[in-house]
C-alpha cells in the first residue's frame, strides 16, 4: 500500500510551500528519525537474528516463486494444492476474483521489482527476458481495469524503474532499452477506452483485445464501479505519462479523481463505496477505509508525494479529518452512512483496512496507528491470520484469508517510524504463521477458514508482490539493499516508482480546484514535516503504554480458532463437528447437532433443513460451536451457488419394448465425460456389487462394458464413479436412496466432485431420483436385458428396431412412461458421505455483504421467539417451481394411486404415443428454458 520508508531525517519543520524536491524528500520519510527513541522500550533484536529472519524470508520467497515458475508459468497464478497453473477459462469460475487474470503471466509481472528488492538481480534479468518473450497483452479476455492497472501496469513500471537503475549501475541489464516501458505504454492505451464515459470514471472491466461495448468485447454494459476502482489510477497513469511524455494517461486519471472529489457528500466530506459511472449517483452510501474505498485515500496522499500537487494533499486532509471524526472509534474503524455519519453502517470490519495504520504513519498520526495495529495483531494472535472480516467483538465474520499483505505493510511502516523492536517480533510471528499454517509442498496456500486451518487452492500474485517485500525490508539494514529505497514510493501493490518523476515531463495543469468546493480548516493542513518530538514523546514506553490496554481486548470475546482445535486434540477431546464432515444419516452427528442447539428437519422431498436455537444448546461453548457450524453451512451454500449450473441430461431406454419412448430426466455431474460435448453413451445396464459402489466392485465381469447402476449414499459421487470405471463400466447411473423421490416434485440434482482433481474420471455419470430409477430396475426384473442411451437430450426413437421387434405381450407395449421436469437443484456431494452436505442453491441468495450469519429463511423461522438466537440453513437448494401443468398432472396421478408401480401401469398404445409426443415437447421446452 504505502510508501517506502527509510532513514532520511528532517528538522522540526519544512517551510510551508517548500520546493517540491525538499517536500518529497521529507514529508514521507522523516518519521524514521525517531528510531533511536524507541529502542529502550523493548529488548532490541540482534543483528544476527534479524539477518536470520531476513534469510528466512528469502527462502520463503524462493519456495513460492520457484514453484510458480516450475508448476504454473506461464499461467497467471499458481494453484499450490494441485501444483498447477490457474488459467482463465480452464478452471471453474470464481466470479470477480478471476477478473485479475488476463493470460499475461500475472504473477511473474507482479514479482519483478520484488526480485530486485530481495537482491535477486540475476533472476530479475531472466524474468524480464521471459516477460518480453512470452507475455501477450492482446488477449481476448475481459479483465478488471483496477486490478490490471495496479498489478500489471504497476508491475511493468516498477520493473522498468529498477531495470534502468540497474543499468545505470553498470553490472546488470546493459542490454535493456525501455522494453518494459513500451509494454506498459501498450497496456495503457488498451485501458484508455474504459474512460469513455460522461463522468470520466472508468468502466470496471475491459476486453484487452476488443475494448468496450463492441459485441465481441462482452463488456461495457456495467453502470457501477467502486470508489477505489476509479480512484486508484493516478500513480501508475501519471508515472506512465512522466516516463513516456504522453500526457493523456495522467489527464484521464486526474479527471476521475476530480469527479470523485466533486461527488463527495459535502456535509460529511465522505465518499460512498460504489458509484454510478454515468450519473455520479452513489449506489452504496456506506463509507469506511476498507474494501471498495481504501486505496482511494492512499492515492490522494501519495499523488501529492509523487507529483507535488497541493490539491491532492488538501483533499486527503479533508477526507482524513472526516475519517477520524466519524469512522475512527479507536481501536476500531467502522463504516458509517455518508449522509448520517454518526450512524454505523455495519458491525464488522474487513481485512483490507489493515493498510490504514501504515497510511496514518505517512500522515504523521502515530497514536491511532498504534492502536488499530495492535487490535489487528491481537486478532491475528487468536486466529494465526487476519480473517477476511470480523465483528466489533472480534468474532469471525468471513473466515477466509487469502494471504493478504496489508498488516505486514503497516507493521513495516510502524517499525520504520518508531524503531520499536516490538514490531520486529510482530513480523517474526507473521513468518512463523505462514510457514506453520500456509506453507504447502508447492508454495503457500490461502486459508479457507482461519478457525480450522483448511486451505484454498490459490496463491494470489499480490502475495509475492507485497508480502515478501515488506517482510524482507522489515528486517533488512540499509546495506542489505542494493539501491536506496528512500528514492522510491510504493504503489498500493508495493511497486516502486522513482520520486524524480515529480520533476519530469510536467505538462499537466495543476489548477487547485479543491478550495472552491469547501471551506478548509487551516489547522488541518500542515505543510511541514511533523516534529518528531511531538510525534514521539521523550518516553521509551510511550508506544507500549498505548498498546497495553488492548492486550486482552480480543481474548475476552473472540471465538476459538486453530489453537483451540489443537488443544482439544491434545486433551483427547474430539474437535467440533465441521459442516463439510456432516452426515444426516450419522446418529453421532445428530446428537452433536442437538448438543449445539441445532435441529434437523426432514422435508418430504428428501432434503434436510437445519435450524439453530442457541438457547437450546447444552452450554455457551456448544452454542458457539453451533453458530460456527451454521456459518460454515452458509458459506458452503454460498460457494455452491457460484458453481456452474448444468442443464438436465436424459436417460433414454432404447431396447425392446421401449424403443426410445421412455426418457427419464437425469441430473448431470460436474465431472466425467461431458455429454454436451461428446457423443452419447449407449449400453446395457447392470447393477454393481456392492450396490452403493463405495468400494472395489465384486462383480466387475457383470459391469464390464456396461452402464453401472449405483445407489446413492455412503460415499462421494466421485468415489463411486472411480470404482465402476475401474471395473470397466462405460458409464454410471446413480439412483437416489430416498424412496419415493421424483423429478416431478423435487429439483434436479447436480453431482459435484469430492474437492479433489476429478480429471481421472472419463465416463459419463448421471443421477436419477428413486421413481425414475425404479423404472429401469423394474424393466431389468421383467426383461433382464435393458439398453439405455445417456445423452444431453432425448434422441428420436429407432423405428427400424421397433418394426423388427414387436412387443411379446400387451403389457410390454403398454409399459412406456416418460418423466420430465423443469426444475433443478445443485447438490455439492452425495448425501451421507464423510465429506458432504447438500446445500440448497437459492435464486436470490444472501451474500456475506448483506447478512450477518444469515441463511435461507424457513417458515418456522418467521415465527421465531424474539429472544432466541436462531439460524436456519437447508442442506439442499431452493427448488425452482415446476411447470404448473406438469406439476398438477403429477400430483393428480400420485394422489389417485400413490403406490402404482411402473410395471403394472396399463395404457393403450395410442395413449402412450400421444403422451410421448406431449412429453417430448415439454422436454424440449425445458431445455429451451436452460434449466
């Protein structure tokens, strides 16, 4: 986030409106002169130990960077759990997170200047050659303007800045001729069409190849963007203009900043999170210093440092005064409403605000920086990492941690400002936690849940761009770095831009437009370098006295995390039940749920629903475990909703006497052969032994070359598929074990994998409810040889076969029935397996940003007692409504004869054909609706 600190001292003040060269040299760095003041406040760390920790950081970087280059390059990012690269379009979509990926070797570009900071100049030279040789910026892919600017454009400019520095030193990069700068300029021009709006605010996304609005661009229809997205461009764009002399980039970035400043709420001087790029209306009117706004404030202050434009400092100070007046509630930083700034907008904080103490250091406001940093450190000590969001009483709100570097960044700046060795110990803790909990054989994996220590298969590029840079600089001495880092400013992605750009190619008008919008309080505008005697009283225990009251603020209220789980293992007690391990058929699990105050309700369609009554828990600890369990279920449900929705498939009985007239609606699988892309699979069916398919089949000769029938339950869907595939089956049909379930009344299942790589599964897998499955089972009992067709849609029946083989009995010709459905349900896993739960996918699910541990509301929840702390979640997804006509027809048939079996149903052949034609039309209509 912030600017590189160093050892450049300053006097008690710098004259107001001093020449920019002096201001740039002092305003950002003078805080370091207080280093000697703090040494007595804590036991100093020896040089040997600091060197040891610095070398440890180097080894950690080598582990992350080396595995990326070995297993992922030229992909954008490394997937450290599966040891492969993440390529856009080849992995399941993660939503907006994937907008950072542009098939331009993101991690390599983002790591360029880190290599130089860590004294890896030879590796840097090799990396630059790879970028010039391999990276293509003209890909047909839609990317985030914000992420591409700070990571790719910033990475290229940071790499160029240090390449010319090394070239001047005369040892490395002698061949370099501004090639990275030319790539940066090319990318800058590719981003410019995003600014084609009436407001000057950029579109949030752009197609690198086709730009905006063209049909092939697949973007340009957005109306909203976040404040940080539009306000975090000035450093990179201005640097590009100053490096190249092309002023258009700085002009566009300034225009966006000017517009945001004009649209601030005038009475509070705050800005909202999301703004309409065409009208300038605030879409989200909450304001804070975390996600969505954070780097907007950062870039106002740094634009003043880099460019010397007074208006940026005036704007920053105006906003900062509002932040400290309304948002800062030491040690907390809570979002408020821009129109009612005395009213809190939410009761939780996100991890991105961890950058703010570092920004306060640059501002010279040390006390609140120490307070907020200490609060964050106490949360980290409780959970080993900073959760993505946590509540005001320090409970986990969002449990993920994608290895964000903002806290390390603030730790570095606080140490540089104070010299307090306490912050070296903080950095040591960060190193230990990364190695102990996040390190995996192929790199470092993000934490999926800080409470349990589970991992996510991601290692974002910012981890290499920022984390190792700040940690290394924290422990490094001046002589450990091959260049003077005080001559550079850090962008929000920790890329280095030289301060001498302030006097280069100054062709932009610096008209001060700030004062015409507001009356400024002169006392809030210090044009001098802060006096260190005021910042740091002559008391070596000053910082410690600020931190001391916060030592226990988290311990008293924060829920237990990994440490508590580890302690339970040591004491012999079982760890709390995890949502992913829950089995609705396991009596022990049901007893644990009851102890936690969680009730399980069986719905008539086969799904189960969970409701928590905290007051019914056996103890407050059990109630807390129940709350965590429900939160995990909600997270699983949210995760499932993001999964790609596949259309229904068809199982068509093609053998005598059916000849394709019986078409059963089947649920698809997210693994195995994709029937929509490959030819259908045709074969005779055979039951597997064991019928659940959860172990090696004992009758491989029976299923060899056939389509195996398996019963749902006892293990993962993917495990069943592997077992029948190993036995030689050419396909598989999973039949629901919930007797009476039907696609007439229940949503269609979508079978997911087991969380592991399922590329080894090559056969098609489909799911049938009990009613549809019994049709095939009854046919086997009566005709023995039953041939089916697995396909993405029903095929025309075979008239030749129908003519050649006439039905041998009246019942044979009358036993055709087609089941169709127009609903769909997504199941994460096969219900009843060790690592499974079926979560309902809701059409309008509540996002974490909208709810505090909320889940889908059940009818029972609507009449809940006001004193009860209740949470409800479903283990399956909300059913979409069935086609009314088909539903009424199905209900009528079931009510009239609920126990009728397929084999006993009698219909004239004309009626069967009429039903067949009608149902085929319904099936086609269902496909057309893309269920």
